[in-house]
C-alpha cells in the first residue's frame, strides 16, 4: 500500500467550478500535513498546511480527518491559473512523504 | 532574497558515467534535503542534512549515490556510476528549522542513456 494515495486525475473543470481532491495516508504516526502545488516542470510549492480543525485560505479549504487518515482540499471558483498538479504531503519528524499528485485542468 | 538554486538544470549522460549535482540552499537554512522524482512515480526523499551532518540518509537508493555538505553551506550529490534507472528530477529543499517550511529548488533533470 502506498504511503500517500491520491486520485491522479486529471480533473477537467470549467472556470468558476468547485473541485475537491482527496488523499489518504497509511502512517498513523504522521504529524504534519500539507498540500503542495506543482506547475508543469517546476518545483513543488507549499499551498497550505492542513489542520484537524480545518483551515481556509481564500478560495482554498483544507481538512484533515486523523481517525480516517484522510485529507481533503476544496477549491472554489476555479481560475485558469489554478491548473496544476496538487500534491498531498505528510511528514513525521522532518522528511516529506509525497503522493503522486492530482492534476487539475481548468478550462475557459 | 535568493531562493534555493540547483545546478545544472539538465544533465544528459551515458550509463556508467559520473554526474555531480549541486544545491545552494537559502542563506541561513541549516536543513537541506534531497528528493527525487522518477518518471511516473511520486517525489521521494533521499536524505537530510543538518548543517554538515547527515541527519537521515534512509532514502538513498544504494552506494552509487554520495551526498556531501562540506562547511554546512552548499551540497553536492554524486552518482557514480550512473545507471538508466537513475534518470529523473532531483530536487533540493532547505528549511530554517527541522519543522520549518521546506523551500524547493527548481530541480536538476537527469537523463541517463
């Protein structure tokens, strides 16, 4: 079983749509959780951290369910510039464990 | 302030040759990480330096890979001899503290023919 599992997509959505990504992780001892964004042939960049209480940053909402070992990301009012691969990332002590990523394509 | 830089951006070598990748972390970041993405797979951890010491090298695939960080500044990752399966994108990241946000460099795309 993969340590971090994500639906690879692609998710094709029109501008303005709401889209949700999910991720599950296998290591119950994982301590921190993140969503990274990676544009084509670029480096991953931190999008947001994920907390059990849920957190929101503008159009982005992230949620963590430790009991189910499940992480989600909701993007509202999708923009063309949101097109990218979204990486679910968990960490124990310091090293990051990545999922393969979910590709999002937002079309006009 | 400059971000994490990596050199070269691309490298194409033949099987059996040696390649050395370089990473310059953000100034003042004691923690330096190497990751690799092989085509079709997820990004995987290779090793972690704290200053010049190897904190965790559990992700290094085999003894053909040698990482150094002399003086606790820049780091090099040498692959010798390179094999076909070493092809991929090698990312370096740095962070201020062990739990701090990791900032990634643009990566080195290595192709072994």
